[in-house]
């Protein structure tokens, strides 16, 4: 059933100002946003409106206590220019998992998916057609109740904004295995896509970049030896013909790309083992010549091939060739462009909205 989402469109579209071959990453936004208010225990007034600033009380609880979560997903174009979403119901489920951990209200899955479909239906002209490019969608929720004191807020906003994006990380990446700072501890918020997790990662990421790396490779909080994930990606290692990826343990974000890649690798006949894996094991595999490929998986980048991992005084370097990583990247890109059969039913077509004033 379609949610009743009121749509008000602008007559002053900025679409003509964007050059899809040179998109300023993360800085370009489409003309509209979806917005919905949580008040009196219910989500109210779902609407699509021209994108604009949101008046915020200086005591809004998200600003002080950090009740804020988000999702990341992409819209692509398929056959006959149909806008497509990739597994949106999985983002809806993860959003609610994050909301529950942060003491925030859930958003009915149907409302989440419909919000995303309808904003894409309005903004379809902003989906860049170039291969590897997409319209990045950012659903998020934050506590906007003005209140000083530690308790769950009673009012929230659920918003979806859209930003056209070119291909991320087109080159191979270098990771820095962090031994001082941690991303997530047992019992913490690592499995939630909570804004605070990213705030805590900013300083270590800047330090890793200053050392010449692209992203941090997070290790566990207790012993600093078990590999968890990368800045905004999960990680896979190809060792002696098989794939190993850290098992999700409550501290790792359950990536939708991770889950899709496990399925695709198995489709290709590879064994995929989800288990705890230490950085020392990876060094050992590398020394024995068994480390064949390593890559990160995430919505922003799909697949990012890894060139090297720095850890204390060691530098683990990966072989130059990455046939399976490349195949996974192509497979995902082709499914998302409807150039390859969608065997697992991951693609959701979106109907284009007539622009209503
Ligand atoms: C910390 C973290 N891990 C993993 C991922 C990959 O998740 P997904 O494949 O659902 O984008 C992301 C990106 O959302 C992330 O921010």
C-alpha cells in the first residue's frame, strides 16, 4: 500500500548546474528532501518538499546526547532508464536495528521503503548515468526535542536527502591497522549505524591519512588483534583459494554489500568462511604466499581493492592482480544496472513521479 506522502516540488531545479562528469563528492544535493516528524508517539506528516535548512532549537537532544542514526544506499538506472534501488528493505531493517540500540523509535519498514522510493521517483533526473556513478541516498533520524537531561527524546525527525556521486576509490586503497584507538567494544554501539561511531573514528582516520593511508582497519577493543572492519566497509581476504571475512559479533556493522558478496562468491563456487581472524594470521598468510586478494565492501564504493595494510612496523602488500575482486565489482555494478540477471531479487524498480506542485 502506498503511504500518503504529500509532494510539493520546486520550480527552480538546480539540476542544470551539475556536471555529472565532475561531481563534487558529498557536496551536491538534489532539489528535494523527504521529511517526517515523530510526535505524540507516532510518525506524522510524511512529505517531500524542496530541500531547505531545518530550524533547530539549540537544546535539540541530538546535538547534546547524540541520538542520531543514518543509512547509506544508492539509486542507479537500469533498462529503459528505470530508476532502481538495491535491497532497500535491508536498509530499513538495519535502520530500525540502529534505532532500537540508540533508544529511538522505529520507522515502519513500509514507510522507510516508500519514502526512499518516492524521493527517488521525484529526483530520478539526478541519477548520473555514468558507470559506477549513482544517486547516493542518505536516510537519517535525529532527536529534535529541546531538553536538557539524559533520557530518550520524545520527538524526532526522519529525513531522506539525495546526493549524486561519481565512483568512489577508483584506485586501490592502503589501510592502517589501528592499535591504539578502537571503533567498537562488546556491548557498545558498533552494530548500529550511529552518528557517534563515525565521530569517534574521525581523529584516527585523519592520523592514518597523515601517515599516507586511505582508511583505518579496525581491530578489536580487548586485544587489538582481531580484525573487525574498515572505515566504511567490511573486509574480505582470499587465502589459498577460499574467502575469509570476520564474523559479525555485535561490534561490526552488518554490511548489506558484505551479505550480497558472500552470496555472489558462493554462487561462483567459492568457499566463504565467516570467522574471527587476527592481523597476525594475515601477516602469516602473506609470508607463506597464501594471501591472494583482499577487498573492502560497502555501498559507497561497492568493492575497494586493497593494495597494502600497515601494522606496527610491518607492511603487508597484496599481489597486483585481483581477478575475483574485479569480478565481484563488475557483477554488482551489472546487477545494479540490470545488465546481469538479478537471480536473488535484489533490485527494486521505482516508478517515476509526475512533478506535482
Ligand atoms: C562502519 C561501516 N562498515 C561497513 C559498511 C558497509 O555496509 P553496506 O555494505 O551496507 O554499505 C559501512 C557502510 O555503510 C560502514 O559505515
